[in-house]
C-alpha cells in the first residue's frame, strides 16, 4: 500500500486533518517529516502499520476503563451522560443540568456520571413528557 499523507490518513480514519496533526505532535502517531530541498514546505509521511497501531490505542470513551473495569456498562443497564442524551434525543448539556438540578439520578465514577437506565426512563416520563 505504501505510505499515507496526513490528508489520506484523516480520510481513512474519518477524522479531520487537525486531529491527525495533533496526534503526530503529541507523539501518539508515528510519522516521518519530509522536507523539500530549498523550501519551507514540510510533508508528513505515515506508515499504514503505524496508523493501525494508533487506531488500536486511541482513547475511546465507550470502552473507557478504571482498573480494568468498564467505567459504565450498557449490558448492566448503565449509560454515560452523553449516552443518555443520545437515547433521549436531547443535548448532553441538558442531561448535565438535570443531574445538577436533582431531576435525574446519577452516580460518579471518577470524572464520569453513570446513569441507570431505570432512572433515565423515570426522567423521561416525569420531566420530558
């Protein structure tokens, strides 16, 4: 397959060019800087194998873990605040506001709110309808 440019890597991952550039700057994605002789133009060359390693190690909020345990587990009837917003079809800020106002029960695991599906349904019936 050869090598990829930043734009090709971004297109392959479905992210913006800036996201790839930031990953390179932060050292999360390996790339080689190619400079044209006599000019200031710099091109980054990315090996597809390095891109695959980055994809596997990339942070994913859905599979976020604390000491090996999922932060929230939908199979146990738990969702995050953004997940609750997606289920309810409302902005996530409205979910955070409802939690702070005491309208929606939630517990904390470090920096994340964990919401039980039962509490989410009660909120939908009592507040949103």
